[in-house]
């Protein structure tokens, strides 16, 4: 899949990508996150401008190794689930997927998001500061 196909969608979800400071990957991410469009060509087509609405979500079992001082693009949050001694991780996720797919879980999430008041959100503001972001080396 081309970058065009990834960044012109609603979400771009990446799992376990190790992005090094000042690498080509990191600089490309900054460009795509910070911009609203880019010029490129698809295979067999001429260059044209593409809008980039995709919201990037990166998931990892490891915290970021760096972030630029005063960077406004990244929100970092640690999500954990503590399993009860008698609870099996596999059972937990099996039940979660069952809820999503067969018990209107997706619909419940859509309903929750529909009720969220985002009228005061300014997408040009800095990303929210979190304890996890404060722990990332600058």
C-alpha cells in the first residue's frame, strides 16, 4: 500500500514501529502529521495534491525513546489492564471481541463518542500533556 492510501484515510494505525530521532521515518511522520496535504504520484498517474486527514495512532509495548522539546504533535498515554489472579488474558480479550462484534460493543462506542462535547477542542493547540509524555527524554 502506498503512503497516499494510508494518509488519505480517517485513521492510520501503526503497531510496534521503532522511530529513531532525526530518522527519515520520524521526519516523514512530522511532515504528515503537521501538514494538511502533500504532493505525490500514484503508480501510473501524474503528481497531484492529496489531502491528509488521517489521524495517526501508534501502539507499542514500549514508551517512545525521545520527543522534541515543545513538540505539539504527540499525545502519549499508557494504557494498562491489570488482570485478576483468576482471570486469563486470552479469556478477557475473547470476551471483549465478543462484546464488540456480537453484543453491540461498536455501537456503544459510537454512542459514547457521539455524546462527547468537542466544541472547545482546537486542533491547532498543543497535544495534552500527560505524565507519560513528561517521562520521554528530550
